[in-house]
């Protein structure tokens, strides 16, 4: 059985992934950038099934990049 801490982390990552998807959907960026960001989120979602802590770290990095205006393909 999973510990309460692990379940809380799953919940927190799930909430943050939902928030990230909403943010990506509302970004004013070219469709190709939006698609690349969406693919990254899907990869993070899949990774969370096997490596929750690693997925949380990847999500942190992606959200930081979005906050700082660094998008895939922005050279």
C-alpha cells in the first residue's frame, strides 16, 4: 500500500499537471509551440506512473521555462 506522503505527492503532481495543461492551452504562442509543450506534458504524465519524483522535477523545470518565456523551438 502507498504511504500517505506518496498519495499526497500524486495528488499534487496531478493538480499541477492540470494547471500546466490549462496554461499551455491559453498561451499566445504559435500552434507548433503549443503542440510541443503539450507533448512534453504528456511525456511527464506518462513518466509519473513510474517515477513520480522525477516527473515532478521535470514538471517544475517545464513550468519555470514557461514562466520565463522559454519555449521549445525558440532557439
